[in-house]
C-alpha cells in the first residue's frame, strides 16, 4: 500500500500493552514512531492502551500515564498533547492520579475505554470529568451504547473538548452520533477504523455532510489495526482536496492549538527508529483493516 499523500495528525493513538485480552497486543513508542514514519503521520495525540497491566492497581495507571508524559516531553513537536487513562475501580485514587498527571506531568485529560475500564459513561465518570473541566482539557471517549451519554457530558462540561473515537465504525454508530452530537461544538469525531469490508459503503462523505466537517479528524486506534487503509479511503474519497487536508491534519491542528497555541505541525516525516523492519510493524491482530 502506498504512503498517504498528505501529512496526517493521528488524534487516537495508544502506547502500551493491552494484556486483558488474549492475545495481548500493544506497541511501544519506538514501534509507533516506526509506523508513523512510513504512513505520513507527522504528529499524534497519544494515550495509554486500555486493558493494560493492573497488578499494582493505580500505580500501574501512574506508570502508563508517565510513559505518555515522557513521550510528550521527548518529542513535543510530534506529541503536543498527551492523555492519561482512567479505571472505574480506582475510584478516588484514580481521580487523584488523574489530577496529579495533569498538574505534574502536563497531560491534558484522559482516554476512557468503557468496555476495558469498567465504565458505563454515566455518573461514575463525573469525578474524573470535573478534574479535566477545572483545567479546561480534552477527553477521548470510546462509545458505550448511545452517544447521547457523551452529548450529556458535553453539555454539562462545556470547557472540555471531547473526541468520540471510531465515529465511522458502522452506519448505525454514525447515525447515532449525528442525531445526538451533530450540533455540539465541543464534540469532535475521529475516523479510527472503517466498517468491515462487507460494509461496502463507507460513509465519510455522508458523515461530513451531516456534521460539521471542521470537527472530523483522522485517528488510527494504533496499535490494533493497520490504519493505512483508512488513510487510503480518505485520500480516495469524494471529498475535495481542501476537505481532505482538513480531515487529515487541519481540524486536529485547530483542536491542538486550543491547548498549545504556538504548536506547528512538522512538515518533515518522523524519522523511523531502527530495528523495526517494514513487514513487521504492520502486523496486527484486529479483525478490521487487516
Ligand atoms: Zn482506541
């Protein structure tokens, strides 16, 4: 598959290991940067993988958050925004860790994967959202049922920018998001994963005709899938050249600059770390996009 033509910002990339599934899957920073280097992804919003190690409880979460913070400090041009992770069973200790990661590590909010963290996107997440709201930050939420739950959060916490992951997962998901979140200007959408190949009508054009194009962004959901397929679909969609640029990087640049006003998207490709041969870095075990 050919490299994408445009520079991309990936607003949905996970670093670390998912060990709560069989087989475990993950990527370290070097592996992700090797993927970035060969897929025209010039920058990313990174967060830990959900379902990570928890043998030490919130201390493991702290280690995951620190890994993201260190990546952001090491490569501020490539990773201008980092997010932590939350687990419902950590309760107050988890809220305290989130607060610490924002104050001490400079993370801007959190990523939540309800299926793997135990959340239901209901009232149990409010203590975490209150922390992010107080700092005016960003949350990447994976869906759990209807997106009406996220629309309710967006209304309650207007100073948080929300990204809904996988807005393009299926026609049903898209329709639900359009219905509940289409007019909320603090809800952004990412296109991580396309529908299964048998869902032959990828509805990117339809999606951007029904929600504001300015809030639709590329996301990879790395390390789970070969996201180059989504880039290929964006490049070859019926969107205009300027619309493709908006989805690939323009909209994400505007979102990132809400928090880092002076940040510029690097125009040079990421330099690939050594030790990751090309035929190895794209091996994934996701059913989609393989
Ligand atoms: Zn994800």
